[in-house]
C-alpha cells in the first residue's frame, strides 16, 4: 500500500464493554481550579420551555466528592445559542432533549520501580476498574431552567476512605439528535476533593488526532481523546483479556500492518480487539495466507512520534517516561519488562535483559547525544530528516527551443541546502524529467531520463555557474498546442551510519512554457501539498512514493492525467493478458478518490499494477484495503478553494480514457465505452456501486454531455456542498 490508514474510527467501537467519554465541539476543556466549590441547590424550577435550535453545548462547571463517598456534578446544557435543553438519562429523546451519561476516574501517580525511581500516571475508573463504564441509575435534577443548569448525583458510591488529595476527573457523554444530525458534546472536569489545583494528564490532544480523523469519533459518538483515558485505563481489558490500556492499544492500532509479531507470525496471526456488542473481533492487523499483512497502516513513518506527541501539558512524557506499556507495543517482539508477554519471557530481544519500567530512562534518555542512538528522540530520527543530509535541490532555470515539434533544451542546477552547486551528477542514482500539456488538461506525457537507468538524450555541463543543459532525444509532439508543464525529479542514496541510509530527494520543481507562442496558462490547482501533509507529512521525508522521488501534487498530475492507465505494467502479467482485463485508469482525479475510498468501495478488489522488481517487473497493489481515517464527505480535507464544487468543476477537465488488454496481441486497446466523462469519473470513483454508475450513465447524453449540474450544481436541490457537508 502507498497510502496508510488508521482505523481509529472503529477502534473503540470494537470494545463494546467499555464506555468512553469523549469531549467535542463546545465542551469544556477541563480543569477545575481550587476546590471544593459551593454546590447549587436543585429547585422546583420548571423544565425549559423555550424552543432550542441547532447545535449542542455542554460544560461541567463543578464536581464534589463528599466524605461519605457521594459524587455530584453540576453542568449546563444548551443549544449553540445558549437556549437550554432538557437533560435525560434515556436513549429515547426528542430534539429538545439530550441524553447524558457520566463516569468518574481517579488519577494516580505510581513508581515504576528500580533505582531511578521514575514515576508514571494512571487513571483508575471508579465505576468499574477492569471493565470501565458509565454510572447508571443516578439522579438527575434541574437547578436553573433559564440557563440550562443541571445536577447529576452518581448512584455509585466511592469508598469513604478515598484519597481526597488526588485529582478526580468527571467525564460526560451528551448526545442530541437535531434535524437528522447526531450531535455530541463530551465535557470533562478535573478537581481535587480537598481543594487545590488538579493535575491534567494530557500527552496528546484531540486536535492532533483530528488532523487525520476529522473528526475523531468512536463508540457511536464519543470524540475526546483525553476522555478515552478515563476508561482505557491500565487495568482495562476486552472480554477476551486483551489490554485496552490507551497507551498500549493506540500504539498497536496505529502500528497495525508494521507490527513485528504479526509480520513474523504464521498466516492467521493478528492483532484484534473483541467487541461484546458485535460478539466479534475488530482486526487491526492480520497475516494472510499469501504472506501479506493487511490492516491499519500509519499514513507516515512510525518513527515520527511528533505526529501525535506535539501538543498537550504532558506532551514530553513520551520522551521522559519510556515504559514497556507504550514502547513494547510498536516494538511488540521486544519484552524489556519483568513479566512474560506475547514477545516471550522477560528480556526477550532486549540484550540488556529485563528491567522495571522506572529504569528505562537510564538508557533511553529524553535527550539524544547523536542521531540514531538509543535515546528516545535519537532512536526515532527519520533517516530522510537527518541533519547529516546536505540537501538536494534541482532548479530549472530556463527552457529553450520549446516549440511544438522541437526537442527542448533544459537548463538546471543541482545544489545542496547551502546553495553550493553539485558539479558531478554521478552521485545521483536518478535525475529525470516529465513533460505534459496542455495545462487546460494534460494528455501526452514525455518522461526522459538524464541520469540513471534508461538514460537518453544529451547532457552537458556544468558551466562556471554550475548550470547543466539537457536535451531529450524525443521532441515535443508536432501537434502540441498551448501551455506545457515541465518538472524534475532526483535522488541519491546517502549512507548515514554503518546501518542507516537515506534516500535523499529533491523537491520536484515545475515550470510552464508555451509551445505555440500563446500566453502561458498554469494548470488548475485542485489540491495543495499542505493538505496532504496533514496526514502524510512531507512527501519524500515522511511518506514515500515511487522510490521517494515524487513529492509535489502539481508534478504528480503531469503523469497521472486523463489518458494514463496501469496498462504498461498490467500487460506484463500473462494472466491479465489472457483474461483481457480492463486496465485501471491512473488519472489523478479518479485514482486518488478511489485510493482514499479504499475499503468502502463496492467493487472489490481495487487492483492497480505498478513498478516491480525483475523478472516480473510489475507489482499488484490492492488499494481496496485502504482504511481512510476521516469523513470522506469533507472534501476540503484535500481540495482547495471549493474546487470540488459544480462549478468550477469540470471546467476544462477531460474525460478519463478506458482501455483493456487484447488477449491476442497483449496490447492496450480502447475499451467499450472508450471514456468516462469528467463529472462521472470523479463521482463514481467513490460512489462506485452499480446503481450510482447507472444513475450517472442515465444522465449523460450520447454526445457525452453530463446533466449532473441540473441537480448537483451550487444552489440546486442536491448540491455537492450539501451532500458532502460531513459530520459535525
């Protein structure tokens, strides 16, 4: 797979036994300040009568633990405009009501053992320690109808000798259905019963998760990471005994297909969590009969801890408090602890042996002496981000002789990050170019190579300024018109240490030029690299495509245009030729949608042939396994400037060509029908069921004119913006 996925949206849905409390939207961020506060007295004020509108806001304003062990919490409940809602404990509700459920957990600090005495934190759920849950059969009372203030008294009594010097956290799940939308707010409140400033344990934040999960949602409608930990505690397990400790479970889920024990195990080896709701496992990683591993794939390199650990008041804990519960989850074939684990007996694959958690920081320090040492940050250095790399930059300074029918001459420099020119290109294992036009929508593609396998054309230089000139052997087609784009790619292998190397790549430069004397027009901008980076990080550093060579969307589009398919590789497979298979279009507007739709595609599997090692020289990629972590309806996750709407789409976009393999010759030939019209190509990439395809075909004229805008343009009854509003 070249896209990674994280199935967190199904994570905790798999754990039916556990009742999490997630906070969202307008909820309180928690934090109580000096305690205790005066508890409002419930009154006989009537239930709110003003009609509430859209939205949901819930805030826990105070909580109290009495000497007898009684817990009460005060909260406000309104719509988005502050109009009170009626709280209910029942799942049956109308639009003026919201269901509330509460839980409480105690935050403990404990010693990890060993001479260093490193300490750690853990929540203990006060409703049920090993199978955490919401409180049930508590008492709900209205305090003030004008403000929507309520009091909940827990049915669960805490022990009278509970330690009142600790931080306690009350979490609440609030659910409301309004105008067909499922709304959620899950406030959290921290307090110390005897008074004082509560400690907030937050080593990652929901906002970081929402960079990919958009928004994070689990167990029906729970959304706040911090509240996950109220139930995903150190002691919690699924019904089959698998740990659902947050720091253990989340690391293993995100490691997914990269888990060493799954990869090294026999077919059937898996990492899964059992749901008491569905009475089945949710599988996050599994070894298949053919040796492949399917499941969750993190959308960037796993070493990059900062993807999740860059915000929160205790964000440095991942460096300062290494422990087996977290570290031996991604590294699940290592057991540094003093208990037997799935990896084996204490000390398995940990040369120094077994140690208490409190000792880990003795070797795995919070600061590194050098990259790739065994400190926490050193061991997680991404090779392509190493400070030992000098940098590789290609700049296209000029393109001459670029008329239709001519072979252009490309002037370029190769420099390091200090700007020093590279005068000898023999250290590069590839330097190549890609050209296509017109920019209204690309068709013809030329991919000449200057350095590396398949090199052709003429390369001269450098001159005194370090400028090289390259002229490909193939000319621009004589029929070419309008503006063309030209981009470059280059990489080199750099040995950083005796065991660590990096593929250092240039950022792909792209320039445009006219082949017929017309005013150059840039290609339309649909997706920005920064949008891809929210999940994937920086291409060629955190996420590799095509041997780490390609990293700019505008460069990808030069080759991934409406005329291109995987036919060049698929035809190398004798079985595919014999079957006369349809090729898979790799047109960017279709291909990228289908990849991200992944497991939700109705037509499975979604196979695309790619490059591969000899002797076959092809690979088969099943993108039907991709697990997109967010809401696919939220188009502006990737799109810019409303480019997904009708209009501006389709504009000058061309139909996507359809081809197949001819069993008699093995050639790629036109299919029937020979093309997919541009709106249909995009929409049926995700909506690929037979009914959706039939709907699109029915609304397309014989001459290819699509009637889609009648219903789906902006302002129409079923506008794209309306249908793709996504969840709140």
